[in-house]
C-alpha cells in the first residue's frame, strides 16, 4: 500500500477535506526562510495539528537554522513527525536526539549523499528543491533515478516534487515509493496555498487505485 501525504494545508476546510479523502499523513508548513503562501505562524500550525485525528499522521514541515530551533518548534506545534529541509545529516542527528517524534528529511533528488541522510532519519522526502533546500516547487525530477534510490536506500522514501492527480499513478508505478507527497499539485491555482478539494480527492483515489469516495 502506497501512503499518501497531503501537504501545505493552511485552512481548516482543506485539512478536513484531506482527512475525509483518506490521506495517511497531512502537513503544515511553519518557520521557513522563503516566500511561500503555505507558511503558517507556529500558533496557527499548532491549531491545525490539534484538529487532526490520531488515525492520521500530522507532519510539521520546517527549515530550522539550528537543532534547538527545530526542537522548540516541535514542542510548540506538537506534531506526530517533523519534516526538515535544508539541514545536514549531523544537524538532523542532533535534532533527533532532542525530540521524541520521528524526523523526516526533505532532500533533493539529485543529491549524492542520500545514504548519509538515510542513516540518521526515519524517512526521506525525495523532492525537487530550490537553492535553499526548500520544497513546494511543483517541479518533477527524474523518476528512473528515483526508483533506483528507493530500491537502494535503507529508509522509507516519500516521492515528492510536481505530483498531480494526473501523474501520480504513473509515478507510483515507476518509482514504487513507500509513499507520495503533494502540495502545489492539489492547489486551486498553483502557488495560492489553498486546496482544490476535487483535486485532492482525485489524487488520493489515484494512489489507492480505488474509485472516488462519495
Ligand atoms: O510547500 C512549501 O512551501 C515548502 C516550503 C519549504 C519546505 C518544503 C515545502 N514543501 C514541501 O514540498 C513537497 C511537495 O512539493 P510540491 O508538490 O512540488 O509542491 C512537500 O514535501 C512539501 O512539504
């Protein structure tokens, strides 16, 4: 079974739609040093996380400057897992030692040090990142290379980067990841930070291969 993570949720109604659609994981973005419409203040991120039922994994997506900053944000937002972008393996190892929740590393699919991340994290998000390591770019990457990474790495890999309801079934077939992760591809217009509920339902249905829920 391929897990589905729907990310960059900014509104209660989008979060509820993601949960109703059957997402396994849902993500909120907070404290990132880039311009993104998906960024929430920590208290707002905490309020959304508080709404998520135990059956769905809440993921805090962030780009901490230091492990201390990441640990403080986890304490404030109280997610089930933290996804960090732009961190070195050493910083991730230090963060893991300070918190009680799993750490997911957001990494660029073209990097060649992914083994170093796999040894210190609970999972990887294999993404198309910008020069600061941020995701949410809406860009796909080389899925043939991604398939090899998934097969070779000793850690669960979530495939991200430019996934949409239209291409996700093909991505799953080509890459065979542990899970898939989407943000901009289910927005009403790319880059708005608000989700199109029909798109997110279609995305989850295409991953599971099940007919759309009523
Ligand atoms: O979404 C963002 O703005 C963001 C900012 C900083 C770090 C990560 C971010 N998003 C992550 O990007 C992938 C999916 O991106 P997309 O589907 O290509 O838009 C996902 O893991 C988000 O958590």
